[in-house]
């Protein structure tokens, strides 16, 4: 009898945790600067010799369009542009593995299907005479599987992506300056 | 079988008494929340402060969602295995100060713990080169 009571008590406690307590607190350090902050800032920023912040922003917007992004939001007076694009997230290897697992265990094959990239660009005047403009871009993405569930929420930290972005931005600034 | 019924009954008893619609106006203690989420800074330059807030958010790994200079409000989202959404707003306080208020939402819950806000304002005051004053 006593054993049963304890067992029931245990079930109640566990079930209440499972049903109600699944949302944990905010991770420690989510809002503090990390040792990598400076490294990321350098990776995500470039300085351009220009006094014309608007021109630089126009070049940024043009580049985002080149890359297939749709502009979502902009506030030129603060130097902000926000854009996003939806693309397929299907990777051959993952799909094959999913189907293999599904035939083995049964049930549907679950694999990543869609992804949404978001980019925010922030510009600011720099230098004593404000004769330079710093451009900083940050990217992130969400991935959904073929069941409509979010499988990845991540920021993009790959240095190559940022290098390539800024190479293209230099080109875009040149093209915009020459009205091409 | 009996345990399954106990499991289900407990669930209904513990969670089922509030409808999810009630969440619309649900929040913690208003005054306490404001003091946790608000700081004042000795500056009147709202645009510069907003630009520093944008830079701080980017430093913290956020992607900006929205910015409005006139309203003085900026929203941003951080994805890092989780989703953290933040709105920061700036408005004048008296003749010499600005009031900065931040509120955060982690996954599907409001952040009401003081520590994350303290961390945010520490990062912001470093970038502003100004001390953050607690609001009484």
C-alpha cells in the first residue's frame, strides 16, 4: 500500500514536470558579451571610405536584392536594413538516411525541408571627421523539417560567408557609385 | 493503466484550469518589472543612443528585426539553439537624461529574472561610455 502511494506520488511529480515545467529559463550569458565578441565584430564589419551613409545603405540594399533577399524593414536614419529569404534546406545525404531509418523502424521519414535566412545590416559613421562608414551585417537562419517543426535555430558564424558578403558589397558599392 | 489515468488527471488538474487566452494580458508585477527592465543614462542624444543599442545587440549576436527612430524602439532576435526576442526603447526623462527600457522573451516566456537585464545594461553602458542608473 505504502509502495503504491510512493509510486503514485512519483508519477504525479514527474507528470507535472513533463506537462507544465518544460520551459526552462534563459541561458546564462545569453545577454552578456562573450570572449568571442570582438572576433565576431571584426568578422561581421568592414569600413568604407565614404561620408555618404545613404549611398552605402543603397549599395547594401542592392546587394541584398542581388542575393535574392526580400527587404523586410528599413530605417535609413538609423542605418538599418533587414531582409530575409526562404530557400530549400533539403540535403541529399540526410534524406537518404531518413528514408533508410524510416524503412528500418517504421514511421515517416523526417528530414529538413525549408529554411529562412535573415540578415540585418547596420551602418554608422566612423572616424573623427566621420569620413568613413562602418557596415556590420549579422545573419541567422531557421530550418523546418517536412513535418513543419523547427529543427535548427542558429546564427551564422562561418567566416567565409562574411568574407564573401563583403567582397560582393565592395563590388556593389562600386557599381552603385557608377550608377550601374 | 491506473498510473496512466493518474498521469492524465494530474495534467488536467495542474494545467487545465487556465485557458490559454488568459496569457494575453498576463505579466509580472508592473512596478517591479519596470525597475528590472529600465535604466537611465546621462545623455539627451537619442539617435546616438539608439545607434549604440543597435551595435550592442549585434555584439550580443542578435539580428535586428525592426527599428524606428521616432518611436525610439528597436526589436531584435537572437537564435542560438533557442529564440530570444528583445525590444529596447529609448525616451527622454527630464531635461538631461534618457530612459532605456528593455524587455525580453525567451522561447514562449517573458524574461522576468533581473540578471539577464543587468548583463544587457552592463554591455550597453560599456558601449555608451556612460553609467547606467537604476530607476527608483
